[in-house]
C-alpha cells in the first residue's frame, strides 16, 4: 500500500500500554477465524474480500482469543493484508484488511499524525480510542485495538459490509416508516447502553452511522463523545443541524443532547433533510432555539408524535430512551417489512 510520507511527526499522548517499538498491547482479541469466500485476494490490486461474518449468527464473537497462547497481542501493519479502500476521511483513509493469522476481515482506519496535529484533534482521537475500545453492543462498531508507526496511527475496526448509512439516505432521498423506526429503535438501544456507561455521544448524524451484514445500524464515530462522571459539559461540538438548544445557547448539557439528536435523525430519515435547516448559520440557530418544527403532510401522526416528544427545548422534558422503545410508532413499524431495498 503506497502512502505519502508525513512531513511532521507527532509523538501521541495515547492511552497507557504503548511499547517502545510502536505497538500497543491490548487485551481485546479479534474474533476467532472467520472463513472467507473462495475468491482470489491481492493486496496489490485491492481485490474484493467477502467475509462470512459472524453477524450471520447475530453477534461477533470478539471474546474468543485469536491465539490463546499469546495472552497480550501487539499489532503492527505486517499483521494485515491490505485490500480495497472503503472510504476517505479528513485525516486519512479506511481500508478493508485481513488479519493474516485468523483470516478475519476488519476495517483499518489510517490517520496521519501530522494532519491530526495540524487540526488540533489529538484529544478527540485519544477520547475515541479510550471510549470505543470498551464499548460492546450489537449496534456500536467495535474497536478491536490500535497501533502506530512514525507517521501514522491505525485503528482496527469492525468491518460493516453495507457501508455508510448517509449514502443509503442520499440514494433513497428519504426512508419509509418501517426502515426509520427500525433504525431509531436500534440507535435508542445503543444509546441506552452508552448512557449506562456514562458516555454521551454528542454527534449522532447519518454520516456517523454504518450498516452491518444484515443492514443493522452501527454507531461508528466517537470522536466527539465524552465520559461524563458528572454528566455536565458545555463544549460546542457536533454538527450544526443536530445541535440542541442548550448547546447553541452555550449552556451546560448532559446526555439529553443525544435525545435531541435522535429526534433530528428521525425527522431526517423520514423527510430527507434536518428539521431546522435554514439559509445561514444564524437562521438555523434561531430555528433550533425556538424549536421551529414543521412537518410535511406525508409524515405520519405517530412519527410526528415521537419526534415532537424528543425535540423539546427543555432537556428534562424530552422522551427518555426507554420510552422511545415503547412508543406506539416504534412498536408498530420497527419489525415491519420496509418498501425500500438495499
């Protein structure tokens, strides 16, 4: 894999466990061997790899050791065959990769240290690693570990075969009730888990969601997340269209920001655009602060009711996640067949 050489080298202040040879010892093991389809693989040509993921049986068995004799695993780039690119980000690229010993397919996220340093986001990467490594939920993308060399940092991530959700939304313009309710239920369940671990995501949006083998939703980006022992923050972060009033107004906020984002996401699924979209940032801010919520005629009454109960100016008045899962619209549609096909 040919990569450009970074001009500046950052000595990252990453979580403890780094060794002097630039590898990181982790207790999290990659899943046991997953068989590949009989298809030629070439890292030079980036040929397609298809894994019979354990998602076919419902879960990924990441508690199984790749090699029980090793105890701790130190990863390096030589442990992987590199396949086709899966996406391009601001600080690097994501590639399909195969761990050589187990033959397990992963997504290898590569980031240049110099670009992270220039943008001043090293703290976000540290936070992403610290938080996502310890989260294990069917609708949260797994971070198996990381390693680094002189110029790059690599995250070893669960591979999501059906790609980015926002591309599906762009392709379809909007989703029907069945598909929207399914995704909102899955996301609500994942956020209940996050909040139980004192993790606030703070940046829920279509661009940060991936789709697994069966089309199930996976939260994929924890760069803006925080551990919140006191559950009180006041940092302005996340995406403008998804910011709740308390963050726009610079007030302290807690995990209820994720409830607001869930309502915005549900609206965008059903309508094809965020609810407070306006010409210019200041107008968007005004609509958010006034909760200027307008529904097109085609949005069902059940969906309107759920969204309206999530998009409340007072964070304490927003519908709790447990109640989202019990909402009649969710119950009616989350297991219904969607008219939209992949």
